[in-house]
């Protein structure tokens, strides 16, 4: 089963399955391993949700020709948001202890209390809980998400470029 020989439909449905599995692991890490997600973690989950929706729609529709790029564009946009978020998260984790921003309110409170533009600014400014490193198989969680965003974008673009249905 060489994934480079899969059809567009099979590739996109596999991409959807990977997004669901990654979100499932995130929920497992939160509820079983007690790794409480910071606002940047939640934004990374949202990026996987966006990618998963476009993977699913593309896999179910399985269009031919240029229409494929609509679904691929959705996957790429979701991944770009995730890459930016994961990159910012990794940067916060590399800061010296004296430069780490103070812990802020949780995302639920921010969404209820502030306009969306201010919420985005506050989330990407970062906070102390975003700088906490909890490695999974030796790498911090944002490093894993960054790797998966890149891999899934490659998969989506490769499938869209192929002529095989």
C-alpha cells in the first residue's frame, strides 16, 4: 500500500483520518494525561479541524481537474494558520525564563470578555502556560503539530497535482 499511488479520494480520506486521530490524541492528552491546552494549543486544534473538514469534503466529492484546488486551498489555509501558531508556540517555549510573558486568562474567558481582534492579539502575544514544555516522545507538542501540518500539506498538494482519480 504505497500512499504515493493512492487515488485522490483515498488520499484525502486518509488525510481526514489523520486529522481525526490527531484531534483524538489531543483530547486524550488533555483528559487522560492532564496536559491542559493553552490558547495556542486550542488554535492548533482548530487548524486541524479546518484541514479535516476540507480533507473530508475533498474525499467525498473527489473532483477532477482544477476543482481539486478548492479543497487543497482549504487544507493549505488551515495548515498555514497551524504552522504560524505552532511556530509562535515553539518560539515562546525557547524564551529564557525571565522573558516569558505572565499567565493570562483562559481562552473561554477571553472570547466572552473581549472582541475577536483583541483575543487574537492576546493569544499570539502568548502567556506563561504556552511556554510550558511537556515533551511527547522527546519533542514538545507544537513541534509534532508543525511536523504534521507540513506532512499533510505535502499530501494534499501531491494528491491534487496527480492525474489519478
